[in-house]
């Protein structure tokens, strides 16, 4: 792995640990020897991407990287074009609405809106990349692909990965059944899968000119509220918002690579 790739891996790891990690913890997580890792961390601190606490020895992200991300999202049209659509759907459903964008072989979270203002809230601190097998967003994307493409992607997303709920697919056959059901009814759904006690539903966002998926849109919340009956009520709103996002994608640079 090159130094550049290692530096990116460090940033991605620390994005999931806002209070930071020590040198040894980073080395253990990424399997990078201490000497080259020390040089990488020193460079990231010097360039302003990391803070290093002399009190506890931990490294954590500075505001510089999030600020760059926000600047990209703002200039790409997410703030002006996409966010109002997500906010409207969140207001109608009273749940968490999330948008993910297809980027190569990955599905990446880019925007969200929280509709629930009281009671149980579901707002996970997930990493930037979506784990495909256990998430409604991931299954919604897989619905649009051939079986060979699905198998190729799953080589990078092992099924039955530790840390997910009891409802997550355990085998490829489990996942294929979920995909078949999603194709029949028009949306993917998971229960106690991505996170225990939560359920979610998602639809793909399709660019009609090329008939290719460019992203996914989901509504998620506590399982006590996100029942099958409630999902059936939400589906028309979710589908309509997905179509509006497809139209908005023509004017947003964030979808330009698709």
C-alpha cells in the first residue's frame, strides 16, 4: 500500500472515531508498521488535517476535511437542489431520510434529513461507505444489477460481516431472496439488519436516459414505527422524491460522474 493510500485509510478510520485514536490503535486497525505510520500522521498534522493531543496522545480529525466536504456538497448543488427534497420527505414521514450516491463500486452517503423531532430517533454515525448486504440502500442498488455484477461487488462486501443485526443476510441466497422481493414490490426493506431495533426502506434513483442507477434514497427509523404497514404508506412519497432527485441530478455536479 502506498503512503498516499495509507494516509487516506487513516482519514477514513478517524472519521468514525471523533474523539481520536492513539498511534498504536491506528496501527492495529490498519495493519501499518509504527515507523511509516508515524511519518504519515506527522504529515497530516503538519498539513492541518489532524490534531494531535499531547495530553492523551490521540490523533483526531480537524475541521479542515469536513469543511472541504461541505464546500464540495454546497458547490455541487446538494444544498440548493437536493436538501430541500430530503427535508420535505423527512417532514412527511417523520423519520430519517438519507441519500447515497453510486461512486464506482461503492455506495456513499452524501446527505440526510432528520424528520423525527421527539421520541425515538434513528441517526447512525455510519461511515461514508454503505455496507451493501445489510442496508436497504445497498439492496436497492443491487436490485438494478445483474447477478454477475452483484457477485462481483459482494467480493468486496463479505456477507454476514460481524457487527450487524440479526436480520442481516447470512448467505448469498438470503440476499438474493431479499433482492427478488424488492424487485417485485418496487423498494428494498430491512428489519433489525443494519442496526438492531431499526428498520429502513429504500428505492434506487435511476437516470432514465441511460437506465443506470446513480444513487439510492432511504427512509429509516425505529422498528416500532417503521412497520410493513407504515412502509406501504411511505412508499408513494419515497418513490416521488426519488423521481424528483433523478430530475435534479441533471443539474448537480455530484451526480456528474454517473
